[in-house]
């Protein structure tokens, strides 16, 4: 009897011991579930705090390969109508991009050079929330050596290497590197160029995030290579590309000076290597290690310059290839002579051809959008220069690359030298020949160039 009671006590203890782990597991699972719920709620609140205005939680911004959707365009234009003085600011600050991709806003305003039509990035208004995000966000670290980092590193290295015994030699080497640029102008240009790069990143993240990230030969077919100074130059015709090709030939040792190189030698002599002539390994190596450069121009001004150059002056190639089909399709009752020669294409006919989705002849590099020629959303350009400030920015780049101190970008006009350079005043005069709707549609055609390269509207009535 006593043995049976003892056995019952032992069995009850064993049962409790078996039930005890189950209770512990239940408590652990309950605690883990509470922790997961807490973390999820915390992440959700952070997403709401970082949510950009006008973007639904969990949604992605609309992307387009060629143009913006109608809804996106109307939203952008509505902002510009309501806040004409802060057009770029509204576009930037409403972006759902992570805060580290916002450009740096300097306290001192960066004013564009006369006629540049570049919007003032430094004058953009930054809200308290944006300022907090900018301060708390980690900086972007790029693998490539960019313009601003090069300038700052050269400046800091010259300072750190200076000592009491060699201060004079250090200052002379620093001045030789900076050339005729004062420290103030050097820093100002560095800040402007870095702001352009940051703005480009933001526009690409906002409007081109859905494009393929694979770089093919097609994407680099307009890029010229200079191996000695490790330069990659993407040509944008009518934005100083002839003189830049001359400069590349001088850097490569193919000519003693740029002034001695004729126009046909530059464009048809095949003296410069193109990036698509290398194998894939050679292409990727240069993209990763060379300084990548492109220069742009006010889009409508560049388009008018191309029209004047190719259609208002003798040019058998363009008159035959483009002039004949343009006159044939868009001119009412064309003469036999016009159909035979293709000469005398009017600006209105050229605009009709440009806007036609069923063009009788394809596009041409001279009036193609700059972002389509150089693909800046695929290729991270270190230097985005502007035609409106071509001389100063080109010489700044040459000093950065270590080019000979006596080498500067030529500024002469070798084609149709008697014609005036196309200015914004001339551009506006040409656009009086087309309707308001056609002018708006041409602006729409180049809209991504206006956004990416920070050009303001050339006409006040554009929306």
C-alpha cells in the first residue's frame, strides 16, 4: 500500500515536469509574437514619417522610359503654375527618394551665368522636416573619383603636405593645379557641378527607376575615349562637341594645337576611339575608372541651332536624306525643284517632322534628346557641364584631369562662321513661326532634358 502511494507521488511529479516545459514554450512564443508586433508597428510609423507628399504608402512612383504619364505631367505643371519661383524646389522636395539622395543646399546662392537658363539650386526652400532628414542621413560614397571629391582632395592634400619648410613650394604646386581659378571660384564650380550630379540622380530615381541596368554597346556608342588622361566624353552635337573633340585629339598627341584641326578631320577622320569599339571588359573597366564627361545645352536653343546648321545652309547630305521626305510629306503643293533637292525646309516643316510619331525619316543625333544620347541614368557621369558656361567649366575640367596648363578649349566657330551663334533671343524668334500648341509639344518632346539638366522654361506660357 505504501509502495503504491509512493509510486503515485512519483508519477504526479513526472507529469508536472512534463507540463512545465510546455508552459515555458507558451510564454516564449507569446513574448516573441509581441516583439514582432512591436517592431512591425515601429517600422510602419517610420515609413509614414518618411512618406513623400502625394505618394500613397507602399506605392511606387510612376516611371516612364520616354515621357511622363499625363497624370504626372499635370501634377508637375500644376506645381509650376502655383509656385513659378520655386519650380525645381517643388519637384525635388516632393520626391519619394530616400533623403540621402537629395542635393546639398548651400547657404550661399549659386547663380547661373548669363543666358544659362539654369535654375538656382541654392535658392530652393527646404522645410524643417527635409532639413532634419538631410542632417540625419548618411552621405553617399561613390567608387568613382568625382569632381567635387577631386577638388576637395587636391585642396586638402596640398594643405596637409604644407609645412614650415616647404610652404612656398606647396602653394605654388596648388596654384599650378588650379590654374587661373581662385579658391573661391574653384569651390563654387565644384559645388555647382556636384549639385547637378545629385539632381541627376534624383531625377533618374524618380522617373527612370524601371529601366534595365544592363549597359550595352548601344548605350556607349556616342562616347569617345582618351586613354592618356583617362577621359570618356559623350558627344552632344550643338553643345560644343567639335571643339571638345579637337581638345581630345590634342590630349592624345595627334595635333599640336586645336586651332589647326579642320572640321572634317574632327568628325570624319576617325582619329578618336569610341567606347563601343572595345570588348565588354574594356568598356566596363573604362566606365569604372575613367572620368566620364558630358556637356549639355538649353534644349530648344540646341534644336534651333541644329535646324539652322543643317537646313539653312548648303548641306547635300541632310537636304537629300531629311529635306526631301520632309518637304514631300508636310508641304502643300511642293515644287519639282524642292522635291528633287530637298533644299528650303522651313522651320515649321521641321517642327512638324519632329513631332510626327510616323516620321518619314528617322531621328538624328543633332536633335535627339541629350538624355537619350548619353544615358545618364545608366552611366554615372562625373562631370555634367553646360554650353552656356562652356569656357570656364571646360578649363576647370582640364585642370582637374592634369592637362597641360597652356591647353584651353577653343571657342572658334568653323562652320558657317558668318552666321550668328544661336542664342535664346534667336530661338524665340524662330518659334514665332509655329503655333502655341506646336511650341508646347516641342517643349514636351524635350521635357526630360529640362528636368534632368535643370533648365527653366524658355517661354512663360508653357505649362
